[in-house]
C-alpha cells in the first residue's frame, strides 16, 4: 500500500480531469478492482471520444519481407536470407493485396517488414509511392527499427528520411517495436534492436515531420509493473511535446497486447498474461494517457469476447478487421472477422460502429448511403 494514496483521491482527480502520477497508476495496478478501473477508464474515454460510438478500420497487415538481421528473442516471424521460406513481396503481389483490400471497402496497409540489408533506399521510396500513388492505398508504415535502417543506408538523417518517405506517399507510422521502453528489458529481449531512446528518437522525428503515429506496448515479457508505468509515462511526455508544436505530428492512438511466446525462445519459459491482466493494463493506460485521443482494443490477440469487454475498459476503437496478419500469428493465435462481424461485435458490446481511416476520420460506406 502506498502511503497517502487512496482510490477515492484518485477517483476525484480523474473526475476533475487532473492528470494522475506514476505512483497513482501503480496504486491502481495494485489496489483497484476491475469494476473501479472500468469506471475510471470510461470517464477518460468519454472525455476523448463519443461515448456511444466505437470505430474500426478496414486494412491489412502487409509484411513486405520476413528477412531480418535483428533477431529479437520474442520474434517468430523473421527469417535469414537463405531460409527456404524467406521472401520479399513483389509489386504485383502488393497490387493484388491492394485490389482485394479496396474491394471490401478497405483503405490502407499496415506495412512493416524485417530489417533486410539487401533492400536499397530506392526500394522503400518506390514501395511507398507504388502503394499510395498507383494503388490508392494509405500507407501506415514502418516501425522505428526499419526507419533507422533506411537512415543508415541513405545518410539523410531521421527527419529527412521521414520527410522523403512522406513526400513519396507515407501516410503515418505505426509504433511497432516499442515493446517496453526500458533499456534493462530491451537489452535482455532484443539486444540488437536499440534502446528506448532510439525508438523515441524516430517517433520524435516523425512528429517533427508532421506525421501521425501510434503508440504501442507489448507487455508480459518479464517486465515489472513499474516498468510498464514508466513506458506509459515516456509516451505521455512525448505526446505533450508533440501536441505543443501544433504542426499536426502526434500520437493518434495507443494499443497494448500481451506477448505470445509460441515458436519463440521464450516458449514454455514464461507465464503468459491473463485476460484480466489485459483489461487492467488497458484501463490503466486509458486513465494515464490522458493526452492520447484513442485507445485500441487488441481483439486480434485477445479474442472477440475480451476485445468486446475492452470497450468497457477505456477502448473507443476496435482496430482492424485484420484481413491478413503474419507476425503475431507466427507466435500464437490471431483472430479475423469480416465487416458485418466486427460491427456486430461492437453493437453487442453496446456501441454504434463506425468505419474510420488511419487519421480517425469517418469513411462513408457507399453501400449505406
Ligand atoms: S521483431 Fe522485427 S526487428 Fe525483431 S526480429 Fe522480428 S522482424 Fe526483426
């Protein structure tokens, strides 16, 4: 029990729209019931989003290559260049995926890949330009480790690399690879991926370039609860800086999911987090990240029922239909649905569904006009 803190004082603070501190978030982790967390998270959720509506996006995860030389211990997706099942997608394959996506009313790709040293800077520019300009696809693309790789091979520096990608057609950046932004842990789970400062430097450069990004957290990989809170605090501080610039660059949303250890070096060596822990974590994220407009439910990793429940623990967005997913599914279970099913999931949870784009603006479905 932390001296001088109580649920009542934290409740009053949240109700008064005062920011909670790190020790208060820790107190909630230790002491609040699920019901109390749901109530507090819903207050902050409704301050940031329409209380009656929940959004979703139709896109697909496209992994343009699985060749990667970073070798994160938790990754079951990457391959060496000489592996029989290694690949780099061809433009024709990407075009076919774009056609399929648009046929069902989809708007974008979550485009990520491994750090493949055979790919040139021109490859990335052409990839983004082809998808955006030729295929009409919004590119929500590249995790910080990929951007760092590009900046290394082009010598332009992070900000100019991001500006060039933006000029070529990059729409926004996913926050992949954040895991837990604490170096003690990163050194243990992904020693070749760079520290927290490296990940944050790319996000800062993206915000400076006027790009929107998302914040993520993969938890349940031996981090402590204070380290989880430290991660949230780092993101909140960076969002404060981004919003103060007023140049359009900032975080749009946060999402968290538990580590899945299947087919990784951690298999059978770790107790995977429970659904209850997911709900507690996402609710505390919603309460703590008071400057993030949206929180996504990770139903793709948690399953439909827990994904629906997360809508009552601070989430105002159901994320993607997940037409295609390769990374998490390499390590465990993922779930996919069609438009009708995701809308039914949202309705059954008590909300009105609406389709958004990657900037969280509404998409008008021509078939419903
Ligand atoms: S998580 Fe990303 S960077 Fe790490 S090994 Fe897998 S593909 Fe490479």
